[in-house]
C-alpha cells in the first residue's frame, strides 16, 4: 500500500502514519496467535473442571475423607404385611322388619338410629281383631271338649252294658267312632286357638337381633299387610361388624397356610386416605373360590367395633399382618442402592474405606429391609452422602442410633456434626457445570 500524493507532488504525512499503524497492528496479532499456539503445545495438560469435581465427589485415594451418615446392621422383627387392601364394611346381619299380619299400625316404639337389643319393642299393630278371633276359637274349643267328654262317658256305659249283654255290640262300635271324631274336632279347635294366639303375638313387632335401626319407612296410623313392599325399618348389626376385602391370588397360599395352622391374622382398618386408624380386628374366613375376572379372593375380617368407628358400607383400607420374621438381620432402606451391580450398599470397613457390597433383600417393614445375603449383624453401611461415594472412597462416618437413624423421608444430618454443608455447596456448583446429581451407580474400581 502506497501513500497518496497531494497536488504539490509530495506524499501526505497523515496517510504515512496510517500505513505504519496498520503494519504494527498486523504484527501484534500475528505474535499473539503464535504465542497462544506455543503455550498449548509446550504447557502440561490441564486438569479439567469435570475431573476436578469428580475428584472432590469421589473421595478417591489421596482425596479428603467424606463425612457421611451410617447405620449398623441390626437384628429386628420384620412384619410380613399386605398393605393398602381395599375393603367394604359389611354388617354380620341385616334384618328388614315387616309385618306378618294385616292391621292398623297404632304405635312405633323406636327412634331412628337407636341401638336396640333382641326382643325390644319396635311397633304395635291393633290387637283387638286378633284378640276376638282368639276368644272365639277358645270358646269353640271348650264346647267341643265338653261334647267329647260326654261321648267318652257314653262309651264307658256302653262297654258295661255290652258286658251284661244288654245292648248290641254295634251300638258300642258307633259310640267309639263318635269319640274319635270328636277328639279330632278338639284337635282342630286347638290348632285354631294356637293360630289365633300366634297372630295376636304378631301384633307386637320386636327386634330379632341386636343392632342399630335405620330410617322409619311407615308412620303410625297406616294400614299395613304382608303384601306391602315397604319395610317398617331395617336393623343392622354393628357390634361386632365385619369387613369384606380382597387379596391377590398369589398371596393366598401363605395366608391360607397361616389360617390352616390356627394362627390369628391381625387386621388394621384405616380410613380411605390412611390418615386415621379406625379399628383392629382379625381374619375370620377365606372365601371358597377365586374371582377369575380380577384374580383375587375375598376374606372376611371381624371387628368388635365398640366405639362404632366402622359404619355399614363404609370404604376402608386394610393392613393384614400375615407373619413375623423374628430377630433377622435388617438394614435401613436409605442405604439400599440399585445400579449396575444390582441391589447393593456401601459397606464401611474398619479403616474407613467404603466398598460396594451386593445384597439380597427379603421382606420390608417400614424403613427396614430384611437381609437374606450379603451382610452380617454389626456391619456398618452408609445411609446419607451416597451421591459422593465410589469404590475405595475414604469416609468419616457418623453412626446413627435408633433415635436418629436415617430414613428416606428424614432430613439431612446436622452439618455442624458432619461437615456436610460445604460439600453440598460444591455439589450444587458441580451440578450447574453439567454433573448429574443423585447418580448412585458406583464407579468401577
């Protein structure tokens, strides 16, 4: 690039300085690029931020020990339960009270919702027509009894006269037939009296069972009869009361085995959302067939229901205690991890180094799992701080007691005791840089 020439034929000094600045700038850019390339080629490889975070999170050899919460494997009783079973409260007896005779209802002697005992008076039908019918039948019976007695006396006289050969034997035979005929009439009259007396007793309507009355369906003054569709009232037995519920057919063998051995299977009833316990009872009977449409079988549980917390046709959820495994090794559910090795825990050695230990679990009971294989009583496993661990990491364990044992729903340990707060802050920074928090799969050794 050449400087422009002005009208006098001399080069312009402004153009000359512009040309020099451009050349100097170009040289500086070239030197900067060359220096950067030389630094990348000659400098040692830098540790990436991801690797640095992995070192902090992994707690590998040479890294600082990681504060964690831990819990020992202990012997406990594990309850084998079937939870959240759906059931309906069903009275053991429901009786519809209807009249057995026709007549005018003159009184109702119960209150709606009243608890009644067997034999208590419920209602009264006008008894006068039935009393008159009883009196008439009784009078006819007395008349026919008198006629029979007279015929029996004549029969006795005829026997004497026949023995004296004073009358013909045929007359005695006729008298004996008359006596038998009158005896039949007396028997028929007695049946009429008993029927009239029974109808009279039906005028008093009494409770056939202990229970609670429902709403009154018929008011006093109405003429009621046997053919009426309406009931006077319905009585439901509420003490005791039962709950019909279902269990999967796959669970039937162990339940049936326990029942056949004579064991009592406790049942706890809760309200619909399981926020309140209603009653405790026991299984009474298992149905004799499986419902093929649902693959379930029905069971009946009986509850004393002294406080009447269970109501007929109420929907409830149940917990059924099938069995209890006594004093078996258990581990806190917070320690259970699932990943590439399957189900595993982080086992803390005596030197404070953690190792991945595969385990086989049995029944669960709340926050505890039964350990069938992989751990022994007294082993210490990590329950909190698992997201920062890998095979061979060194830890500072805080051993939890029964009062502060870590569960999945419990809060983090006190940072003043474990020093866990700074690590959690670094985890958050690492998460923003691309880490995946909560990844519990262990690093391969």
